[in-house]
C-alpha cells in the first residue's frame, strides 16, 4: 500500500511532463516537390519534422520548389501566427525566409523559384539548408527544424548574376594625418641680399636730393617751428619699417595689425603738422 502511494505522485509528474512536452507546434503530411517549367515528371519527396531528407533536392533555373504540410498544435490542425520556410547558406549563415500560405485547418503551401532567391543564395557553393519555422501566441512551444537541403543548379550558358557587397558601417583603419609643415623663412643669403638692396637706396636718395638742389640751411628753422611734429613723423617712418622687419622675422598678423594702426595714426597726425610747416616755407619762397 505504501509502495502504491509512493509511486502514484511520480506517475502523475511523469504524465504531466509528457503532456507538456506534447503541447507544441509541429506539422504532418509534409512533402517537397520540384516541378519543371517544361512538361516532365515532377520529383516529390515526403518530409518529416523528426528526420530530414538524406539527399538534397535540386532546384534548376526553370524549376519551382513547392512545400506542402499541415501545421498542427498539440496534434490538431490549426493556423499558426507565423509559418516560414527558411533557406540558409551554411558558410555565411545568411538566411532568407519565405512565408507559407496557411488555411484555417493548418494546410500550408509555399512555392520558390530562382527569381525568388537573393543573389547571395544563388551564388552559394554548397546546398542550402531548408528549415520549417512554425510559432504562434500562447504557451505552445514553437517549431524550428531542418527538413531538407536544396542544391541550386545554374545554367552554364548564362553568366552568373552580379553581386556587390553592401556598404557596412563599422571600425575603419586609423587615419594618420600629416599636417602641412610650418612656413619657413627664405635662406639668409637671399634675405641679406635684398636687405642690403633696400639699405643701398638710402644713399641714392640722399645723392639725388643733393643733386636736385636740396637745402639744409632751413633745418634749424624747421626744427624750431615744429620740432615735435618733424621728430614724430620721421620716427614713425622708422617705426613702420621696424614693424615690417618684426613681421618678417617673428611676429604674426595679429601682433602686427595693432602696432601698424598705432604707428599709422601717429604718422598721419604728425605728418599733417610737419608737412604743413614745409608748405608754409614753400609759399614764402623758401626752399
């Protein structure tokens, strides 16, 4: 009596487990048929969800693959929420799903030809793996099982379809940017040559001024009339030359512009008075 009482719970648990295992999606009356476009005998094989076909079926360029089955939930024909025939390329793992047309009683059909296959699958070197996927809402377990392999046959007289790899966003090679080198000054020999050429114009200027009748007798009178204006005007000219020299050697544009503005303003104001004093002597007939 005690033995019977101890075995009964175990039998109940075992029966519950079997019932739970049986509650799931599957299919019955499955078959795969290869029909040629031209009149000829169609190749038909029966398929099962427990044992896939041992040999692959061949799909030619003018053939049509037809899959027929009856979807069942817990052994009863029923229309699932999803039912697909999935073809997978074994090397890359690329998959292409093809939905089955399912009736309320669970009878489902799918037809595939070359024009329905992606280019990647048409160029596959190995047979494609065909699986049946059935699932729906609720507690019933879905089904995803391989049923057969498909060998894609192509026409040797027709060039294979062109395929370009899609653009994929991801990590790119590191970019080593080479910045443009900083500007360099010209050789010192060239700079010295042009510097001496500029300095040599000063004696030429003085010689030309004397040759044209330059008069230094009024220098003391000019200094006495506008000493600050003449000194500032002459000093501003030298300061401007110094600014250009610094810009050429070390200063940048942002350092030069404020100094040029200040020196230029001093040149304008002092030059107005200095040249006005010179003009007054010219109008008096003095040279």
